[in-house]
């Protein structure tokens, strides 16, 4: 009976890790674009069903290639409307501009009854992808914006405006403040993109959207926002205030004997999470080799890029960095990091047990591993009792394993995983790496839970890192390994 609370806590931790992984795998940061043909009902009434169908198909044939040319995906067509999604808000807006200009060019010198007009609405937020289709509140908000969009207009939400307001070649005016939507208690500010050549906005550009408006548009007041606001679980004890992460991997430094075993070199230290709050700003802080905090880089620009020799944060001395390695974007009170390295990857330090998916890459000390499970492998062919070899290839399911990778991503060794537990460390564990001074004596363990295999750091000095899959939400206190740099995410309320 005495172990019931601790067992229950472990179950909750595992379930939290499973939900985090499930959410991150399916929930994406997307820009939703709605296109609706204006006056299609009247066109059907005046010209008949057949002519109406032909007109709608002509519009679809004109606009769909523009979506594809701008790296968008058509999720569905709904009568006389198109629902599409993009991974880049700036490109999505440029697509909307191309659509309006294409139809405007078509309408030149045509009689009024033969002209075609559309309304375009865009919203950026968290959506759930299922193959090509997209679901979620981000779609609902985009649909409601479309309902209040005028003919020949491109209306955008605060989250889209946040992503394009710094672009000199895209002009935006305020469409309205505090606009009400059917079925929504909250009121949303809207903006209108100026797409006609030579047209100038009346007055200065609208001010930056508030955190509350960004939250309403993106959906970050729900779902992931609640996860971001969770307080530190009971098993994570806060460290003393002011204690900085110690030692980047490229600048090792000794640590106090009371914390470290002999020969251990520190890479960073995890601090307790802080609940997110309204009016949040973020900084990326370099961690020096002696554990102190170095240069501070404010995330003050949408799509801020860190790289070796490109972007707003350039670190030319780090040869492990790609020219453009990571992109950071703040939306409301949330910060996202995106891997744009094309190979090396961006790693995040584990703060709790994390369920692993096939192909996940982890860093333990200086060792890099890929998690694999369930692949079919060719087995040795069986022979008949008379030693006659049987026809047909024999296959068997490969056991779950970690594949050790070299600097070029090639597999150099495979470590099978036990159904119960497999441990890794410098001097203690199922598999040991005595020459890796960045690995603690007992560093990490992998164990099977109800939903699959989990990776858990064993209070190692330098931590265990999991490579993000393209894009991830990061929180105050998170430690990122980018190239040879350790970066601490720091959030401040203002």
C-alpha cells in the first residue's frame, strides 16, 4: 500500500509524456487559407446550374495551381470555396495576393456579369493534420473571418499580421477592432492586406497585436497553452535561484565535487518550469563552458534565425552549425523552435520521461542514437531434415533497439532493448561508455510502458536530449542543443 502513491505518480508521468508526444506528433503550426467565390448563388440563379458549375470549376482551375506553386496543400473544396493550409504564413499571404491579382487580370475588359470576385481569409494557429485534411479551432477562426471579409479583400488574423508586419513589400491596414463572430464570446481584431499595385495604405501600419489577440487567433489559450502553464510536477524540485546552466559541450568546465563524480564534465542543468503568463517575452541565452550565462538574444522578430553565417544570430566559430540552423517564432505567450538545418538537427533536454517514436534521435553524453522498433529483417533460411534448403524468404520482427550513429549518421553499433529496462552510463548500466566524460555514471534508462518505450534521464549532470521533429513548443527554462551550442530559453513577464 505504501507504494501506491509513487506508482500512481509514475503512471501519471508516463501518461503525460504519451499525451505530449501524441499532441506534438499531430498538432502543427499552420496557416489556414479560405477562398470563397463572391456572388456564386446569384450566378447560379441567373445562368443556371450547368453554367454555375463551369464557372466554379474555372475558378478552382485558376486558383488551385497557385496554392501548389506557393507550397500550399488543398485540404478540400466545399462547393464554391477552397480550404488550404501552409506551413509558412508569409508565403500564404503572398498566395492570397497572387489569387486576387490573377482574377483581377482575368476580369479586365469583361462585362460585369462575367467577372469573378473572391474573398480570402487567413489565420495562423494550431491545427490537427490527418493526411491532407486539417481540423481544429484554427480552421474555425479562419472560416469566421471569411464570413466578414468583403469582396476582393484579403482579411487576416492578428497571428498572421504578426508574421508579416515587418515585411516592407506587404502593406496592411486595420480592418476592424473587436469584431464579433457567431458562436465566439471573444472579439477579434482583423487586418486587410493591400494587394492592388500602386495602392497605398491610409496612415501608418497598425500596431503590433496584443498577446490576448494572438492567443485568440492561434488557439494557444487552449491545448498547448494549458500545458505551458502547468506548474512543475511534484518530482521536479526547483533549484536555487540564480543558478545558471553549466558548461556548453564545446567548453567543458569542472563542477563542484558534491555534484559530480570523478571525471564528469558538465553540459547544462535543468531548472524548474515557471507558469506562463500574459505579456511574455523570450530570450535565448548562450551557456558558457563554466556554466555562466553568456550573450542574450531577444526573440523580437517573427521567424528569428540562428545559424553559422546567416540569420539574426550568427555564430561563425561553431562548425557544427548549419548556415541556417534553427528558426524561433513567438506566438502569444508561446515560443516555437523549428529545425531548418537540413541534417544536424535541434535537440531539447528532457524534463520528464518521453515516449519514443521510431526514428527518434537521442543524445546521451556525446553518444548519438536512433530508436528503432518493429522493422522486418531477413532471417537465416531454414533447411529441411534432409538439409535441403526451403524456398521463400524468411522474415522476423527486429527487436526494439538503439542504433549508435557516427558523425555522418551511419550506424556503427546496435543495442537491443529489454522489455523491462535498459540503462546507459559511463560506469554503470546495461551498456557503458567509459571514455565519454560527458556521460554520468548512471545516465539514462529506457523502459517499456503501456504505449511503448520511454526515455528517462537518471538525474545525469549533463542531461539527455531528444531531437525535435521539425517544430516544437519550447518553454521557460528549456535547454536546447543547437550545433555545439547550449541555449537556455528565458521568459520574462512585462
